[in-house]
C-alpha cells in the first residue's frame, strides 16, 4: 500500500488549522480503512513563520494524534519555499506526497482519484480548478490573463493549476535537483517530464479567515514565474529595437527630404535623426546585454541538464 504524506503550508492560519486537520484526518482514516493507503500515512503542517497561534495549535494537534506532524520554520519564507521545505523533509519517508493549501479551497476529496492515477503509473497528478466562481470577477480575469501571458512567453504551465498536486518519491527526487533560490513550483514541476495526469474539481469557499495571498504577492509570483522560465521578454526588446532601426531608416529619408525641400525648421532635422537612431540603438543594446544576463541567469540556477527515465545495466 501507498504511504502518503500530505504537506500543508500555514501562515497565520489559526482560524482554519483545527478544521483542516479534522477534515484531512477523516479522509486519511477512510482511505486507510479501505486499504487505499497505509496506516502510517500522515499530514505535515509547515508553519511558515506565523505570528499568531498557528504553531501552538499544530503542536496541540500533534500531541492528540500521531498522524499530525509539524515543521516549524524560523521565519516567513513564502508559500513556495514552505511547500518545498515540507516535501524535502518527508520525501525519503513516503511513497507519494500531496500538497494543498491550509484553507482547503482545493478539494481534498479528490485524493482518491489522484491515488488512482498514481497506481496507474503517474508520478505527478495535477489538481485543476474547473470553476473559480467563488473568486471575484477581478481575480478570475487576472488569473486567466496570467496563465495566457505565461504560455505566450514560453513558460510550460498547467492551466488553472496552483499548488494542489500529488508527486511520487521519484518526482520528489528529481525536483530535489533544482537548486534555484527563486522558486516557482508551478513552472518547475512540468519541466520534470515525468508521466502526469490531471484531476478536475470545483474551487470551494474558504471556511474561515481570509486569504494571505495579497495582490502584491500574486504579482510577485507572476513576475517570478515569467522571468524565471523565459527569456522571451528580452527577445521582444531586441525585436522592438530592430523595428525601430528599420523605422528610423525610413524616418531618415523623410527627414532629409523635408530638410532639402525647405519644410523643416532649424534644428528639427538633427533632433529627429538623433532621437530615432539613438532610441533604436539603446533598445538593441539593452537586448544584447539582456541576452548575456539571461545566459548568466540560466547558469547560476544550476538546473539539472537531464532527467533519466530508465538505465539498463
């Protein structure tokens, strides 16, 4: 049977931790009873530097039920790093890990479906939101734009997938090879190239408290997701510079013509020629410098060059 670990990052989640633990443990107990997972499966709460009583509640839950584990981080490092810390802490103790947010807006009842795909040989199972009606219009619209923009800029990403996913130990071992400091798991996990599947679910209302994912944090995550996985913006800058250079050539012909036929006022010709030509050269220069920085950027990340599927010795 599968030994499963459920990793739940928490930041100031005192309002939901107890209810979340009760619901998750209930589902774990049912799966154990039906022999879907092993009896030593557990849930790991990762306290991401909370300033409320979240850690005290986790400690209390652990003392009441040995299936509840706790990982207390010294400071707030952000959701992505907290998830990574939890997964790397338990990866050698489990067969598979499921990550989910503490508010349980992602549907934990999909767990059995995920395990079904895992038993069929999938190393990664993505939870995909089929409906976001509980979110406001602004958040739904910006989320769609965010996914489309990432795809347009060459980021390999699963639509409407956040951080609700199952990963096998093999997938976790491959993920451990990624040493970058700016984590964007939604972009990294698809790069592993392992067999995967998707489980759709309806996004639920938050039971209590409020989301800690502010607009600023969402924007930062979006920028990290694009700049960490794509040099396309730099290519756009180079393309724009080339376009300006071509336009500046035709503008030069028009400006010189205006000068010779007497339609240009004194000083206009030199200013216009300088502005168009220098503007094009500045954009091209930024693009070239950006290309060098992009290469340095890729090197310092130290991402693995390959992932081995099978080795026959």
